[in-house]
């Protein structure tokens, strides 16, 4: 999941008091006492982690919505959480400018009863000078990449909390962040309306800045094969770019009538879903940019959307976090 501001203290999977669409699941997931800002599914799809301005990370059984263990307590309001590649740890960050690395519950089902969740993070990483807006693990789980309102992208060692290399810079706050599957390049998008690609080891700019959007860039993604870049913007469009030439591929994808805040690819990389402040989730053919399927309608602006590991469900939200069953061409297997 990407970063989002969800303006209620519950994770819920239906619009309370209104008729429920047939593909929208039910059951409110209550526990947070302030806005829910970020969601992350574990690599095995069994656990959902959530962060909130109530300064906690909570874990949920992704099938039943039941809480798992006790919440983890941070020192400030949280904007983002993400599971490590192994599912053993989570990294979170927020308003205090710090990244915390915690052991996650149930990372090994055979040891469920024996794992001792420490009351303190395993590592606390300091260095950013403003809010942490996004975090991504590099392959192997030994390093994380973060971006911040301090206009920088940085790489950190999760064991000792030290920054590796130099900070990678934008001209304004950085919201969008993604890494290639091989861990060699970092993709970032900023309020400066530019997309940049950095080399992980050298920290040098290797592509860009890519210009084309007319407003803030909220989210960036690589295609699964790394040949394309996707970006979402406050200019209400989604753009697709060639990852080697940085040239746009086709025209901007138009359909949303307000800010496009979040993007997610289906597990097979064929479908891209987008969430917007116009209260909808839309689906697109990731190859052609053609709209597909019927849009999902919410009651309020949306900041977050993500596919489940199976591709059968999407989670989306802002004032409500909704779990949707997606039928037809987007059903991969049972989750």
C-alpha cells in the first residue's frame, strides 16, 4: 500500500448505512483511535498491518479481520508501514521523521506461540529533517529506502540505522517511491512535478528528471519487468513512461476528475488500479492504458489502493478502508 490519510479510527470493509455493492466485503475492523494512514499486506497475504496518527502499528488477520497481538507503539503519528520481503519485520515512519524497524507477529507460522514481540523497536533510524512519507525495502531486507518532506530520498542499514551513501534530492517534498525488483534502481516522484531514477549503489541520478505532469506527483511504480514507469498526479492523470528513454508511452490516461493519489499493479502486472480524490477506484490495462471493468465507488476521497497477493481483492480507502472482491479478468486464484 501506498501512503494515505484515512480520516477515521477504524478499518472497515463496507459503507455503513448505505447499500453494499455485491463485490464489497463486510465487517468493521476497529482498534485505532485516530486517522488510519497506511496499510501493508504481508508477502504471504495473511496479515494486514495498519498505521495511524494514534502512533500505533496494528496487525490484523487479513481473512477474518481479527486483531493479531498487541499494537506496536511509536513516538509520533505514523504515515507509512511496510512489511520486509521475508514478512518477519515491518518498517514504519511518520511525523517525527524517524523510521522504526519492528519484529512482526506470525512471520513464521510454526513459531506463532513462541515469538516475543518486543515493546521497543529493534532499530530506530534518525536523519530525515521532516515527515517520513514513504518507505520501501530493498531485496534481501537488509536496507530500506525512504522519502520525506525534507525533499530527500535516503538509504538506510536496518541493522545499525546508519545512512548509506549520500541523500538523493528533489526540489520539493517527495511522496512517490518505488524500487526495482532487482534492487538496483530507485524511482521517486515529488511535489516539484518531476520523476527521478537513482542508482542504488552510487546514489547518482541515472534517468531524468522526467517532466510532463502539471501538478504534484503522488505515486510512482515500476512495471513488473522494469520496462515501464507509471506515475499519478494531482493533475488528475496517470502517465506511462519508457524506463530507458524516459519518453512518454501514449497519451496521459484520463478518467479521474480529481487528484490521483495511489497506484497498484495486479500480481501478473497486467492491470493497474488507481485511487482518486473523486471517490473512485479505476482499473486500466497496464499495456494499453485502456480503462477496464466498472469503477468502484466510495463515499469520500480515496488515498490508498492495493491488490492482494492473489489478485482477487483490492483494498482501498480514506475515511473508510474497504475490501473489494474483484471478479472476471482480475481474479487470479483464491486468496
